[in-house]
C-alpha cells in the first residue's frame, strides 16, 4: 500500500490524518467528568450496600449492649 508520502519535508502541507483533530482537550474533559461521575456512583452504591448489610446483621445478631 502506497500513501504517496515520499519525504517528511512535505509533512506540514498534509492535512489531519485522523478525524476530530484538535478536539483532544474537549475529549479529555469529557473523559474526566465521566470518570468522576462513575467513581461517585460506585461509592454511593457501595455505601448503600454496606448500610443494607449492616442493617440486616443488626437484626440477626444481638449487640453486646443488649
């Protein structure tokens, strides 16, 4: 397969070689927001699951203070 590029001297005259060139900062911010939202959701789900586990064990097992 031949690309037609024979020398790197003509590299500045070439156009973008992939779509959405220049949007990398925007995509990075979107990925960071998704990551933060994902971690926050995971923490809240874990917290709810642990609270449910604690509530069920409190009913089944008497506390030493009783």
